[in-house]
């Protein structure tokens, strides 16, 4: 008797493949994050009186900036990412955009030699290993002008106590994502990729998400004050922990907070 085989829609790893990454980001929570982060960016540009410098930490394919251009109020854009395939994708995307630069490097320790009016960290914090998260947050602050603001877009897991609890929280979070994606009849490849994200998260290999309490404590310890926080997913209460979900947070570092270094 022949063995029944399930053939996946495609193989491949979104961590190294920009096109697959774009695909997994089509799920509702991620799209809502992009749109809300863009809205907050536009609002920050409205607040500033001169053309802004924007740094995008862990820029990936530069999805948010790409959705905004042409935007004359952004004079300078610098995206930094460790993955060459993503940087190449972004370079192609932004070719011809005056003032835009892509840098291959580690956002936790880079020194870009300039400071920004706005720093974007979209799905960035959770890609930094737990023991480097604080270094990463402080590096963002070092690249921020005194009156600058940071826009975070983050996936926040249900509350957990320990390592085993973290794995269970990751399963809960991605269980809902996958259920919703199936209900919407989305491409099978998207479902496969969501399983891949969940696997990375459970193994703590490429995804290092945390719960709400840990995230907020980290921001506070680094010196951030939260100015605005918008939860964009789920739109109805889906988790036992009502704080789990996708957030866009606008934050600043109050005057007088000592920065490691500042530029121009
Ligand atoms: C989920 S993607 C987010 C990309 C983009 N910010 C967005 O919102 O679409 C996370 C990105 O972080 C990058 N990354 C992971 N660790 C990094 C590090 N230490 N420094 C810079 N980029 C990093 C990955 O290569 C990947 O492009």
C-alpha cells in the first residue's frame, strides 16, 4: 500500500528569504501593526518642524518606510539589519529614494554615527536574544535626539512564569494566529510559515518574544517613558491574558536621562 504523503506548499526559511518573510507578514495582526506604525510615524512627522532623520532598527524589507514614500518630511532614512538577503531586497525596493541608506550590521551594538528624530523598532525587540535586549534598547536611545521618539511594534505573548510556560505561551499565541489565518482561507504556505515562526519561538532560536510585564519592565529599565500604546490584535478578547497581542507603542526618553553617546 502506498503511504499517503503531505507535500508542503513550498519549503524554505523566512529568516533567510525576504519573499517568504513578506508572505508570512500578510496575516492580519502583522498588517495591522504596519498600518498603525505608519500612522504613528506620520503623526510624529507632523509634530516635527523640519525634515526628519529616521532610523529603522532591524529594518528587514523596510515595509513601513516603503508604504510611506514619497515622503518629503523624511530627509534621511537609515535601515539596519543583519540579514544580507533582506538588505538586498530593501536596497532594490528603495533604489532611487534620495537620502535612504541600508546598512548590514547588528542593531544591538552598531554605531551609525548619527542621531534620529524617530527610531523605528518594528518586530525588532523580539528578534534580539533576551540577554542582549537591554543593550539593544540602550543602543536605540544612543541613536535618538534628545526630543526624539521611538515607535515600537511588538508581538506580546500571554503571561508566563518560566521556560516551560514560555513555550506554552508561544503555542497559545500562534495557535490563535494559525486558527484565524485558516478561517480566513489564507494560502497554505502562510500557515506553514506561521508554524515555522512558532517553532523558532518555542526553541528560542530566532524569535525571542516576551510577555507584557517583561516588555514594559524592560522599556522602563532602559529609560523609556510610554506616551501612547495601541493594541491592534486581537480585536476581540482571545487570550486568558488580556494583555497578550500585537501593540504599537510610542515612547520617549525624558530629558536629562544620560545617553551613552550622542551625535550631531
Ligand atoms: C520580523 S523581521 C522585522 C522586519 C521589519 N522591521 C518589519 O517590521 O517588517 C526581524 C528582522 O530583524 C533582523 N535582525 C535580527 N537580529 C538582528 C540584529 N541583531 N540586528 C539587526 N537586525 C536583526 C532580521 O534579519 C529580520 O530582518
